[in-house]
């Protein structure tokens, strides 16, 4: 996952893009593949959850997300996604 | 080797279920399984049913939610959407143009700021609806997005 995390005036702004085909059921049927898409994304700083999204097949391919949270200066953001097949990927990024 | 991998995977799940309560996460794919199956049928969009499935009520007032989406999306495969709702504890996004109504559900964490952007797929011209829960009440904002090329392989 590509992540940009920037701290300014007490708030961290995160822009991230996950690499995932996000095949909806219709798309998968046409391609003769299994539907598979990210179903859950969670962002943490230390033990604290700062972002949480339950997602569907209707997010675009290689989903882009943007979110903000209070604090985070100098800390590390850990973003994890899980897809329908159960695969998950975690990416860490230091907040600038 | 396969067996080893499998065991490792199992241990990972076990560790994930043993996280302290402060970390307890809400994965609505698991807690609200039916929500994601609610269909949009011709003349009978599933948006209200989906709102009810998620929040327990479909009593929703207009306002307090700022929903930003294009008037016309040239490519339905990539439609940028922004949702902002000050004071919201939960935000959800629905539409009536794809086979199913639910798109995404955000739980706003303690230090989270309810200001989210993402890109979604729309198969055809749709009414996109954002719903926010603020102090136990539901508010919504709806926007029509005209799609010239569908984004769900349609």
C-alpha cells in the first residue's frame, strides 16, 4: 500500500492507495474469476485505532482513501487491509 | 510446509481475537452480514432497507452531512466521493445504481475526524446517499451522479 501521512496543526492527514483489483461479482463473472475485494481497512497508531472502514465491491480498483485524525506527530501509522479471500496486507509509514 | 503455513495463519487469527477491549474493532462485514446483500431493484432501491439494517431505523433527517461527488462522472469506474459530518460517530455510504446498495461504513474512532474521501464504482446514473449518526440521530445527504460510462463491467 502506498501511504502519505502528514502532520500539521495537530492533525494527521493520510492519503493511501491499496493495490487490489477489487473484482465485483459482476466483473468476476465476466472474467470467469472469483469475486474478490477489500472488505476491511483499519489504521492504527500504536494501540489506538485512527481509521476504520468496512468496504464493499463498489470501491474502485486500487482503492484510494483519504482520512484525518488528531495527533500522530512523529509516530508510525500502521494500515492493514483484509480482502474477501482472507488475505491481508499491512503497511507501516512514519508520519511526517 | 503447507501445514506449517496453516498453523501460522491460525495463530495469527488467535492473536487477533485476543486484543484488548480498547482495540475492539467493528468489522461490519462480519457483524452485519445481511447489510451487504440488500439489493437495488428496478423501481425499488435498497438504500432505505440498508440504512435500517445498519442503524436499526430508517428515520433520517436531511442536513449536517456534506457529501461531495461529481455531477457527471465520465468514468463510472472511478467516482471520487467525499463525506464530511462534524460530530459523527458513524458514517455510511449507499447508492441505488449498483446491484447492491451498501458501499462503505466508517466507524469514527475517538481521535478520528469525520472527513473521508474515497473512490467508488457506479454502474449507471445513481443517487448517492451518505448517512451520518450524530448524537444518536441520523442525518443524510443525497446527490445524483450522472454516469456516462458504467464502472461495474456493465
